[in-house]
C-alpha cells in the first residue's frame, strides 16, 4: 500500500484540517446510510450527499493533483454531482483520496506558481494564486462543503419516517447535544468510545416513571421507612433472573457501587491491610485501594485460549506471604468482559474460605451477559459463601442511568450489617427520589427494552471484533458481557501510547490501557452506540494503526 510521508508544516497543518473535514464527511455519510445518501433533499438547488462528497473528491484531485502537483487530471465536474453508489464505496474513495493528497503535496513549493493553470471554466478564486494559495482554496472548498453536507443530513434525517430509526441508532446531532461526560469532555471533533455510558435514549418505562414523579410534583421528601424501597424488588429480581434467594433484610441503599466498596473497606480494614483485586480492573477500584492506604494483592486476569482466566494458583501463593482481609471481585469483569463460570467462582469461594476473606462482589454488568455465558451471583453459591459476601449492584449500567446515582448493597455477614447500621445515619448520604423511581421502573417493566439492548450490543460486539480482527497487529478477545472491549494493539504499535495516537490521528477517544493496569499499547473501547458508529470506530482504528 502507498505510505507517503506527512508533508512538512505548514502544509502538514493544512493536511491535518483537510483530514478533519474528510473525517466529518465520513461520519455524516455513515450516519445517513445507503438509502438517504443518494436522495436530493427538498431544498433549493440541493445536491445529494453522495454527489456533494464526490464533488469534494473531484476538487481534491483537480486542485491538488492537476494544479499543484502538475499531474494531468481531466475532470467532468457535472458528472460528480450525478454520481451514485454506496456509502462504503464512497468512504473507500475518501480514504484513497487522503493518500493521493499526500503524494500530490509531497513536492509542494508554497511560494511558487502552480504547475498547471486551472481551467477558467472551474470556479475558483478570482486572483492569481501561488501553490500555497491553491492549497488554502482546497481547504476553503472542503470546509464549506462539509457545512453544506451537514445541512443536507439534517434535512434528510428530519424528513425520514421516524419509525425507520431504531432507538439503538441515535443521530449524531442528538448525541452531540448531550451534556454528560462521555460526549462533552472529548470535544466536538472526537468520536467518544470511552467512559461506560450507552448512547441510547432512556427506556420508555424509566422515562414515564421520571416524568410521572415530576408531573406529580413529587420531588419532596419521600416516604421510605426501612427496609429500603429497593430491597424487595432487588431480591425478587435476583430470584427470577439468577435463581438466588437474596434476603431483602440484608439490602441497604447506596448512591453508587464504588461508594459501597469504600464503605466496606472503611468498616472492615485498617490502613496497611491488604485487599485482593483483579488486574486489570475498573479504574476507580484500582485507585480506591491506594487512596484509602490499603495494599493491593493482584489477582491476575490472564489470556487463556480465546478468552481470559483468573490465575488462582498465583493468588494462593501471594496470600501466603501477604495475607489479606477482603477480596474485591468484579464479575462480569471490566475491562475484559469475562463472565466467570460456577466452577471458577467456587474455586474462588474455597480460597476465600481458606484465607478467611470477606468478598465484595461487584455484579453491576450482570444484566448484560451474552448467551451462552450465564451470570451466577457469588452469594448464590451457598449459605456459607453468602455469609462472607457483600454483593454490590444497580440498574445503572444495564439501563444506562448512572447519572441518577442509585445502587444497592446486599450485606451477607450479620456483623457487617450491624457495623453498617451503627454508622451515623446520614454519613453515607441517601438515594434520591428519581433514582429509586427509575430503578423500580427498570426492574419492574424494563426487561423488554433490556432484551433489545442486549441483542443490539451483541451484534455491535460481533461487528467490532470482526472489524478489529482485520487490522494487522490488533487482537481482541470476545467479551462475554457488557459493552467494553479490551484491545491489544501491541502488534501494530508496540510500546506506543495508543489512546493518544487514536485521539490525535483518528479523532477516536478511547480509554488508555494504563488506567486499568494494562500497557500503553492497549485501549478499552466502548461499543454501546449505533452500528454505524461502531463501524466508524473500526475504520478510524484501521486508519491510525495502518
Ligand atoms: C465494574 C464496575 N463497577 C462499578 C461501576 C460504576 O458504578 P457506580 O457508578 O455505581 O459507582 C462501573 C462503571 O463502569 C463498573 O464497570
């Protein structure tokens, strides 16, 4: 394949911004899809999106190739606007044009006259330009047409029958207008694939529950005598979905799962005590242990066949030299998406028994497990196991309501519930009205929506794994749950900070491997978005890692 070097600055800067315009067009085209891309919207003198982008490729070819580089390009400008085809074929031509542009500019002399004069029939600047001026003209054309393309998109999407748009196919303007951290922090030019939020509209039962509370003016103090209003709904759900007889009296409310872990560590360990936790792991857990001045004993999650396994032999050996008090288990696991089988959980329970470990089991991804994997709650292994286990979970991952800050702890050990209940009553805060209403609605009426999400995510997962496996040097093991993929790019860019590379060269905002205890040439990708954007992610990765 053609691999020309980047032209030097300031030409390199121009190429950078031309690439950004082409990125924006690629995203807009994928968002439109094959059907809409060849439709002329109901606007005066409008072109089809396909025609407009083909015209941009003509501009690049003619002005950079013919005028700057002196390569002879014969152009049929009118035919550009009539062109038709599929989105995939147009994007392939955009990618080829990026490479061609680099070749055409490899010999540019910005202050010299153009190597060919433009045909006066083609509208361009009305004054003589040197090669640098021609390059600016190309940039002006692409910026202008990118804007036009977005107008075409908005009009076409607004006119498309609403029913055609699945809730799992959100539009880019809708996503970009979000105020949450996922879309806000990376900035408008980046495609976010990082923090574990999903890109879909709220499930209808949750929406109704929240609107209902607001319309009733019910945002005052709630009437919630103990037990917590989520206690029985939680226990019912565990019985129905996972065949676990959780005890409603053991349930306490929390604002979030990470809070649950910190309270347990505070109540059961002292600074200097050791805590076992998987490595790699969810970043806030990795940080909580040193922040609370506890020592981490790593339970290594290692590659095994086409998935991952826990290195339990090494853990047992490590516990001999560094006895621990607590084992924090994340199952299903973040970032690998591994779901532990019953026999693996039992082996872990045996270790907990031998070393007298309190187990804190984070099962927040349990509702997002893909068949044939099955979630087994740790505490469901038996009464002895339940008596040393705190289960932490919430509806926030599966139903995408993390902003509502509501979770539950099921506290198996009697002595720990006593300590928990002896804390000053307000020291840990309290769950809010809307979070509880939303969680109740999710658990009571949300399973149809959830089944649709799981189906969609599974298809996205397969699409992503398939796309990534076609990139030389990139390796990913299929997650069995959740919407996060733990991706090894060390074969493509050994030792490189791949998250930064993807941000800078592909405008793809991923989570860096080191945040999870991984190497810099690993990233975590979030695929809870539209199929279109998952394909866009794969394309961006392929381009940056090529
Ligand atoms: C394994 C795991 N636990 C906990 C959380 C966060 O939960 P919370 O927001 O309730 O602290 C996440 C979020 O991604 C997670 O992946």
